[in-house]
C-alpha cells in the first residue's frame, strides 16, 4: 500500500550530551580539522562507528619518508597500492609500497578474532599498523584510516599538511555480513564510469554489496547472446524517452571487476514475472497473446507479466539466468518478484517455484523482494523487505513466518532506506509515495528489531535502494544518496548499542568537508550541524 508519511520533526540538539562526548575525546562539534590543523581527527569520529575505540598515545605523522609496508601477497599489495593512490596526490609524498621495512604504515594479514571483514588499527609515534585476517578487512581498515586524516587528503592536488593520525587503537568488525546499496539502471541508464564512481563512494563506507537492477518495464540493460533484442531493442529507451543504453558483457565484467577491487560483490537483478515490459516488447512470443506491446517510458508499475503458462517463458528464464550467472562471480542472483499485479497469485507461486531451481542450477543463491514469501522461498533464499512502518499486519506476518522457517531477510523499508524518497516537500528530486525521509528518520531505527516476530538471527543485513525515475546524472545519485547512504552503512556495520542520533549527527557533519573534497553533490540537511564552508 502506498501512502504518505509526514517528515520526522527535527529534534533539538542535546548540547550537554555533545559536550560530554567532545570532552571524552570521542567526538568534537563541527567539521574534521582541515589540513594544517595541529589536532588530529579523534579516533571515534568515523562513519560507520567502529566497534571499539581506545584513544591514547602520540599521533603518527605521515611525512615524505613514510612508506607503506605490505606482506608478500598480491592482494595485500593491491590494497597498499590503493592506499598510496589516495594519499599521494594530496600529500605530494612518494609513499613507496614495499614488502620490507618497518614503521610507516604497515598492512598485515594475521590470525585473530577479526572475522571475514574486521580489522585492528593501531597508531602511535612509530607508525600505523593495520591488521586483519583477510584483504577485505585490510581494505575496510584503509577506509577508517582515510577518515582519520584531514578531509583535504581526498583532493587530487598537493595540499598543506600536517597529515596526522591520532594515537590509539580501533578494533572493528561488521554487525551484518550483507551491507548493500541498489542502483536502478533500468529507469535511467548509467554508464560504466558512473557506476564506478558510485562504487568508490560506497567503498568509503564499507558497503560490500552492489545490487544492480538490470531490467524493468522501461529498459533492459544487459546483453544476452541467446536473446539479443533484449538489449538492442529493449534497452533502447528510458523514462521520459531518450537513448537508454545497455551493458555489453565486457562492460558488465568491467563493473564486476572494479567492484571486486573495492571488495564489493555485484548482485544482478532480473525482475520477473512483472516489471517485464522491455522484454515483452522485444519478443512477441513471451506474451500470452503473441503480440508485443510498445516500449514504455512512463513510471507506472504492475501492468506487465511474463506468460506463466508458456514453455518458452522458462526457456527465456533459463537462458538469461545461465548467461548472467556465468558473468557473475558473486553468490547471489536477484529475481525480483515485486508488484506482479498482472500475475494471478496461483500463477505467481507456480512461476517462482519453477524459476528458483533454475537459479540454483547455475550455482547462485536466490534473492527476491519480500513478495517471494507469498510463494515457497527456496532453501537458503533471501527475501528483501521493502514495506513501510505502516504495511499491513498480514503482509508483515507472512514475512515473519518465512523468517522463522529459515528464510533470511535483507531490510530495505521504503520509508527508511529508499534513497529516492524526497527529503522534504520542497526537494526537487525523488518521489514521495512512501513518505518524506529526512536524515534522522533514515538512520534512527534498529534493523534487528524492526519486524515483529522475526528472529534477530534471520536478519542478514540492510540495503539502501536508489530507484531512478527522477535521477539522470551522477550528481542526482549523490544528492539523494548523501547523507542517507552513510547512515544505512552504519546501520549495517556498527553495533546496535552504539546507535545514537545525537552522536551520529556530529560524526556525519564531519563528513561534509570530505564530500566537498571528493566533489560529491550532497544534501545539506538542516538536521545536521554542518560546518560552514
């Protein structure tokens, strides 16, 4: 059900609480110190908030003599090269990456209680050491290290130092294994370069899943050799008209490879049985009446459906899943399943029961929108919940029952985490069918306790979807994603006990200068005490 929610009222800042946090050395009001400031960024002023912070000791100062010391593995060397690539332009220092030497910045793999993505960062006068059990953990530690340096470190020209990292230790690991962001490239098409730019922004906040919505009524965006008109014809337009576009297989591999270099896994989505007009327009035989509809450039939903009774439908599904699975090294393949209003319930269940084994046959785990729980979710399948706070009790109970029976959940409540919702009534970009979603509303909830009757263990993570009916440029993506994406990332990474709006808004405000340095076009919410520019 679609309805409006009023904007969450702005809560007055609790000045006393903030001053106590500042006095403790964990948080400081206003922006992170710019290059040239004598005081380093406090260890706790990081987004997402680390699991444990122990400040103390002498800061480490990066100088022209600093080296980045890695062990001999190729992956750790790549992480070291990535870090050097960030630091060299702004510092002007050579920052040689070597597999020998001590001091400076050291990246180490070691056994320990780090988990698959956790790390330990220790800083002192003699250097900074990042330790993890996996390269992914080291990469996430590098993102923390970036935020502990002045925002000017992100610039591409030489800036004035000093480049200090506060003394102390950060011990960190994620709350959830799945921390995602979805980009809809079907309503409006985005180039490989634009997707890469978004990947870099996601990586800064330790997001590890990139969900690409590759097909919908308005456009089919991935080449399929066995059904070539899907891309050449079905991908030829977008919302409002225009050229549209699609990814060749080489394009898609490039996106997957680039995401992997930032430790993100690509989750491709082919939405079905609804949201399929681009496919139906491309091949008449996929329609029950054998007649292809025209291409669609509007924004309505729920009017299209694959023909569940035709054998060719399942040939189509098998071919598409087979080719897409072969291109995708990640674990998951998303089959959509939402808003299939033109598919009867019996046909919907029949379709999902036939399609899920196809995904398994090609070695992938099924993800579907939460309507999948109205069918028979496959063993190990994940259901992505996109309902609202006010979604009906029966629908929520259906999701909860599936969760209790073993279906894992990814939480993407539309009136919390949909990045395409307007911030306020005056926001030009976005839609408001799920309500108005300001920064506090997006952040101030607990995924582990959101749906009644769902065991906390069934929640596998969170994802922030960005639908693109109104989004045409990278700047549009950024304006709707930032600052809300940072909050979604914190919900997925940081311990629930540390979620506190009053503390978070100060850490979030300190991200503003960093986004300015990175050229990110973001919304300066009045709920956040941004520093003056």
